[in-house]
């Protein structure tokens, strides 16, 4: 008993500030490789001048692979390795047992393991890329790498937000840190690409290639750091759960240990320590189905039916944040970057000239980060307002998004109000009677783009921060993160295609 207490007291939690930094870095890592590839598009266009819309192809393949990968991971987000069922498989018992053993060894049911696998996969294909000769970098190979990027990003994101919301459920601010990292990824990569591009002669293909290679080598080095960071998190989560479990067992079984103290002292307290051992602490989700061996029949309740019930019940509680996440990215991708970079140069006295597209893109990234940064501190009023709940009574208790007091004013209504940016962007492009745009002032354009990016970042961070707190059970928390990711990927995909239509309509006017 004394040995257990000593071990429990020796556990030191990671400081909150250090955890927030780690989750911010991990959030950056989920999109760092993607942003690094896109930032080198100037080199790819120069390398293949006759290829059409290389960046559009890369984004399409990347988003498609992210969507498909997330769909594949949906069943695993609410199951654990000890609950592997081979009900759907045909063939011999040996084959079914082998499939179950492989799934158990991979342990992709663990969100931390999925984050680790995503970063390891990123590390491996970046290693292949940096060793690849220039003549192998074709449009086809870039599309293949984009697929790998999408698979790795979707795998790591499917685990990261679950890890932040479930394993550290008492710290919802960590989810906000992860979403802030996603925005910082684009900004930091843009700055690094400008630096690597300026390090060589940007007017020659060789100089562009060296700058792009340096950028991808930096991404490769950063991927190794991400693996170390997630291993630190995994170790902290494992130790925290072990010692929390030890504390619960000791407090609940203290009387039993006291009654048998004389017997346990003779064998070094083995009786009390034996009560502490529980292999279930290694897993994160409750079991949906148990298949002990090939001889036994699985339970009558179908795994797929159980999963559908879990996701449907979760959807009923968090449908507003999911719809908001979809609409938010649908509007953003409809206008950014395609329509934004089409804004013509101003003829006013104060004008950014040819620097206008770069200034607007950089301003969007900065304001997007600022919108997420607002919710990165629990002491900030916006965070407190967002997490505020209705005072429920025993006779009528509100659940899900209905329990939030200010969500509709802070997030829901502003999400729909973002539709105003369609006519605002159009007025920055469409000419007036003097053949100049209706909004010809670069200051006014910058203000519109600033509000556009600020609202995007705030709504994205708010939905990911508040949605996991709307459910109780751990499998539903896991389902929340996957449903939000699916909503985002759908918004990104449909928004990108709708943006092509918007751009065509504006140009035809």
C-alpha cells in the first residue's frame, strides 16, 4: 500500500502552459506538410509550364483523400482494440483471428495512436520526397503525394481533437490551442516559403527548385519533432490514467485493504496491489462488442447498428456546431483564395500595387489566427461567454447545443451572416460607371478581408472547443470530433467547387 501511494505521489503532471504549447504545435503539424506543398506551387508551375491548374489538382486529391480516410476511420473512433469483432468477414476462423490480431496490434482505436501514425506517415513520405530527383517530380507524382498528405492529415486530425477533448476533458482550452495551431501552420509556412525563396535566385528554375527543396527539408525536420511531441503526450496520458485509476481503487477499496492489512503485509501488500491492476485503463473507449475466440458467437447487437445509434445520438446534440462548421468553410473556400486574388489593383492614391494579392492573403492568415487566439485563454470574456450554460432545473434540463446560453449569438447567427461577404467581395471586383471597382480603396478592401478571416477563425475554433463539451460519454466525444471533421471536409470540397462558379459569374458581369 505504501509503495502504491509513493508511486502515485511521484507522478508530476505536465504544466498547463506546456500542454497548450504542445497541442498548438501538434495542430500546426496536421496541416504543415499540406501547406508546405502548396507554398511551393510557384516552383511546380515553373517546372511544368504546360500543365493546367496544378494547385487545383493537388487540393482536389488532398481533400478527397481526407474525406475518404475520415469515413474509413468513423467505426474505429468509438471502438477499442479489445472489442474487435470479425462478424463481417468471411473465410476460415484462422483468417478472422488474423484480421482481429492485426487490428489489435495497430490499435488505431486509440486517438493518440492515430495522431502518431499520421505523423510517422508524414515523416516517411517526406523522406521519400526529399530524396526524389527533380525529373521524378511530375504532375502525377505531385497528385500521388497529395493523396498521401490527405491520408496523413486526416489520420492525425481524427485523433488530435479527440485526444484534446477526451483525454484532457477537464481542459477544453486545449482544443482551442489545436485549432489555433492549424491557422498558425499556414502563416508560418508562408513566412518560411518567402524566406527560402529569397535565399536563392527566384528568377531561375534552379533557384526556385533549391528554395522549394529547402522548404520541404524544413517540413521533414519538423515532422520528426512532431513525433517526439505526440510521444510525450501519449506518455502523459498513460501515466495520468494509471494513477487516476490507482487513486480511485485505493479510495474505494481502502476498507478492504485495512481489514486485510495483517495478511497483505506478509506478502508485501500484494492483495491491495492486485486490486489496482486493470488492463482496461490502456483503452479510451467502451467496448461495443466482444469476441473472445473463434469458437464463440458475437453478440446479437450488430456493431454497425450500435455505431449508427452512437453517431445519430451525437448528431442530435451537436448538429448546430456541425452545420456551422460546414457553412463556415463553405463560404470561406468559395471566396478564398480564388476570388480574393482576382481583386484588381486600385487606382487610388494609396495603393499596394502588385503587392495587393500577397497583402490580402497574409492579412487573411493573420486575422484567421487572431480569431482563434481570442478563444485560447479561459480568462478571456469571449471564451467564458461561449462556455456559459443555461441554469437548468430538474423538471426541464436542456441538452446539447440548447444548453449553451450565448452560442447562437456568438457563433450560429454570425455563421449565416458571413454570406454578406459574397456581395462585398463582388463590389471589390465589379466596375462602377468609371470602369473602376465599386470599392476601389485598398484600406476598405483590407478591412473586409480582415473581418472575413477573423470570423472564419473564431467560428472554427468556437465549434471545435464547445462541441465536445455537449456530450457526456467518451464514445460520443470521439464521434463529435469525427463528425466535425466530416463537416469541415464537406465544406472545403463543396466550397472549392462552388468558388469556381462564383469566380466565373463575377468575371462574366
